[in-house]
């Protein structure tokens, strides 16, 4: 009896506890009703036909609460509605937040843009349908007719194509320099009214790295914007804005997405400059699908973890390949032998997941090496969890012919390996066995000819 009296709570404590339980229960019931209650039909809808009600009921009068969803909802809409003209006018005058139309923005896309913006340390970010769309929008929005661009010799082929074949139609001229030719940059800035300096860092496929601070110091006094394509680096390895770049662009299809299953592009920088690109993008289009934006956003959540593994695998592979008798040369900024190793060390936290190397052999010996690889897929692109391997001569420049390829520095024995996140021992073992397979040489297939 004594034990029961001692263990029983005081009466007032019981009442307080019951009150709390009642309050919580009432609140929970209220939340449950609020979250799960049927959406009321819009006024007058009882007079609508069934087909009209099928279009509007359950949505027109309001929607269930989604803000407590753990993941960001995918907003699949092409347009946005206003409850009355006053609200629309408020939007037009900047007093009401809306995107108005799907080409001008999307809540899912905005969440992804904010994630990328914060990673790069910029003021604004614009997500688009592809890396090339981001690059083209940037070039057309920021380079005036009869303007001048400075870019580098080693770069993505489609970017070079646009700069050298389309932009001249607008009277835009271009100076193309070796990535380390800073005297040439100073000369171009003195001789031309330069609107933009544009370079990848690291570049594709030779992984050259540019001295961003030095470039910015030369360009800024001349009013020349500096844009760095950071696709190969990612903000995990390089934050170009921190070192003086005005803009950074990415093919978000690569490391941001990280799984070879989405196309997207991003541009980050100061608010004023990104707004100019956004205004042009609103006209041009190239809008990213909201589900693609969600895929990019999901990929970014593991970006740091994946890039660390990419870095590690590539660094180990580059080190091993540099000592292999079947390799003539390795291009990787993490190696002291790379021409821009000191620049890479100055700016980068890691050296990326791509290794380019030259096989000791001709086009066909190199092709045989690639064909005998069993782990990486033969495919363009990079930045996904799977390792990919390619021979740039075949996958990107086959239509150019040997002379044109030589003129732009693309060698027939060049290989680009995008290391995935597989176990390194498996990657190394596969590459070594494929190299062993070509030690005795190879002849060209009878019917195959180089373009």
C-alpha cells in the first residue's frame, strides 16, 4: 500500500499531464485534419458539369500542405495563376512573389539554384537545360555585336565551334591563347576592346589550369569579364569566384548530377551579371525540366563524398600510368610533371576525376586498348559514378580528319579516362590488363579508315 502511494503521481500532476496530452492530442488532430482534409471545391462549382469538375476539383479551391515534405517537391507546372487582378499587378510591380510562367522559373529549380549558388559563393545562380545552353546564353547576353573574346586553345569542341563559327556572324572576333600565355592576354587586352575572357579550368582534354587571380588582375581594369568553366573541378575542388572570376559555369550533367542520368547547366556569379544572362535566357528558352532540377539537387547532396573518391582514384591512376612502359605521357594536374601543376596546387583542393594519357602506339593500338577495357564504359561525358573511357579522336573529332586534329592538338593515341567511384584496385587492374593486351602491336581493321 505504501509503495502504491509513493509511486502514484500527485493529483495536480495528473491533471497537468492530462491537460498536456489533451492539448497535444487536439493539436495533432488539428494538424491531421489540416493535412489530410479534402480540399473544398471552389464556389459555384456544384453547378459545373462533371467534366469541368474533373478538371478543377481538388485543386482550384486550394491544395494540401506540402511544406512538411522531407524532400523538395517536384513542381510540374508550365504556368502560375493569380487569384485576382490586384495580385497580378502586385507581381508586376515587384510586391508579390511568383514566377508567372514556367520559362521564367520554378520552385524546384529555384531550390537547386540556391544550393549551387551557396556552394560557389555567388550572389545568384541560373540553372538551364544543359551546359552548352548556359555557355551560349552567357556569351550572347554578355558579348556585344562587334565585341572581342579571349579564350584558350584547349577547350570543349562545341564551345570552340560556337565561338569561332557562329559569333563571327555578330561581328565578334576572338583571340585564342595557350592557357598559360598571360603575355598574350595582356597584348589582346591592349589591342582590343575585350568583353570577355573565357576558359575552362581544368580544360578538356589536356587538363590545363589557368591562374585565375592573375587573369582577373589583367582583365578587371580593362572592363573585361572573367568566366571560368569549372565543370571538371566542381566547387569542391575549386571556387573560382573567390579568386576573382566574375562568373562560373558548369555542365551540371557531370559531377553535380553524378549518375549519368540528367542534362543540365548552371551559371553563378554576381547578381547584376547573372540577371543579364537570365533576361536573355527568358527569351531564348533552354529551360530545365523540374524533375531534372530535382535530380541535380539530389546529386549535389553527395557531391563532396563522390568527388573525394573521384580525386583519389584519378590521382592513384595517374601516378601508376606515368611509370607504365606502354604510356608515353600522362596529363593530370596533380602530377609534378604537368605544366600547370603549381597553378593547380595554388587554387585546387583536389585535382579532379579525369586523367588523360597518351598510349605508346598508333590510333589502332589505342583503339584496341580501349576495346579491351572491361570496367569503364566507352562513352563521352564524365563525373558519374561509373568510370568512362574515350579516344577523343574517335568520339569527338573523327569528322575533322588527321590534319585538322593535329592543328588543334588532338593526338590519335590520346585517351581520356573519367574515373568513377569504383574500388581503385579494380580500376587499376583493368587498365593494366588492357595495356598488356597491346604490347605486341595491332594492325588497322581492313575496312576501317580514318576520316
